[in-house]
C-alpha cells in the first residue's frame, strides 16, 4: 500500500485509533491508517462551513493522537507517514484559524506544521504547508511574504513532478503578484496555471486537494483579474467558477459569489451586485460566516456605501447585513 494512500483514504475517527494501539509495542502501517481515519471528515467539514473552533480542536486532537504514536517503536517509512499526518492535522487547525481570521494562532500552527512536514519528507504535505503560509500572508496583506511562500510551494518536489500541484503553486504566485500590483506577471502566472492544470492526469491524490480543479482555478482567476482592475474579466471568471463548483463546497461557492458581487460593483452595477452579495447568506444557510468571508463581505459593504450610499437597495442591504451579523 502506498504511503499517500494509507494517509488519506481511511474513514472513521483518529482518536478511536489511539487506545487500540496503546496495547502494542510497535506501530505499523495499519495503525497509521487508523490514526488517519478522521482526516477526511475534517476536510469535508471545512468544505461545508469553513473554519471554526470545533474544527480546530478536532484537528489538534487528531494531531496529538498521532504524536502519541510517534513515541512508540516504528520503522522509517511509518515514522515519516506519522510526521506527514501530524503536519496535515496541524495544517487543518491552522487553516481553520486562517478562515476564522485568528491569524496569530494560525501562524503558530503553521510553524509547527513546517517542522513536521520537513521531517515527513512528503512532497504534497510540504506543499500544502507552504500554500497555507502564502494564504496566511495574503490575509495579513503582507504581499511580499505571500509571494515568497507561494514560490516556495511551487518549488516543492510535488509541483516539479505533478502538473496538478504545479498549477496550484502557480496560481498562488499569480494571486501574490496581482496584490503587489504586478498585473503582467500575475496574468502570466495565471495562464501558466491553466496550461499545467490541463496537463494533469486523473490519479489518486490527498483528500485535501479535492477543492482544487478548474472551478477553483476560475475562482482564484477572478480574484487575480479583480486585483488587476480587470473587472469584466473578473466577473466572467466568477460566473465560470460558480457554474462548476460542486454544491457540497458551500464555503467556496459563497466566496466566489462574494467575488462576483465585487466585480459587478466595480463595473458600476451596484444594484445587481447587491442582489448577488445577498446570495452569500442564502448559500451559507444557518452556518455562521467564517471570519475570512465576513471580511470580504465587509469590503463589499464599504465599497457599496462609497458608490451608492443613499439608494434603497443599499439601505436594504445594510439591514440584511446587520441581521446576519447579529444572528451569529
């Protein structure tokens, strides 16, 4: 059984595995499989509702269970797989904090993940950590660091050997360039991300990569075009993304919808943009908006009241926004 397979494909709860192996003197592949069992459930929870405290706590519980296994006898292959699992669980905790805008705590977790990923010597895991470093810097608006981390992700072994990961690294580079105001480099990197994704074959990859494909590339492309002041292109790519994002990815659909609203607003179609932005609340349903999404909606709110402060639809939007914020 390949290492990536037993890390990512099991089902159940990681915590349940620890008592089972506690009676054994050594750790084997089957123990790693059981310790990895909760990973898919955590990723699926994030897909639905984004980062939240319960997700962070569950990820840390899974990580702690893995580190207990590290204290037992194990072969080199199993030891590295355990470090990869520790990195992935800790990265889930970090990502949950990024999504919830608890950025200082996210930084602490990512620092730990970086160590675990290096010890694992696992290419996709190392890339995941660097991608999250880039996303954290992006949320902090530290554009040079976002670019450096994205370039580190793109330099990982996984990106050099698999066009899928190559594309993921290139689009993160594009986002950083766009935020730095280098539209030419951003669009060049975005085009390269599209070209390499088209070359990616269908094969088994870690569960966390399920979010990335043509739909997510279009969504991120909309952001690149938006920050490059290409609002018509941003709107077109947001529409393309929404046509392909699976219904189960509620958080991603809501983020793409908010991006669409911003693109429409900055083309001067404020009323339509307001209608679009309201759809974010419908998509998320009873789920509280993650901090990152609330920030994006806050950007829309601010820009709307700069452009159309006295309109009826802006006042209606403000009433709806207050109701949604207080509901949380």
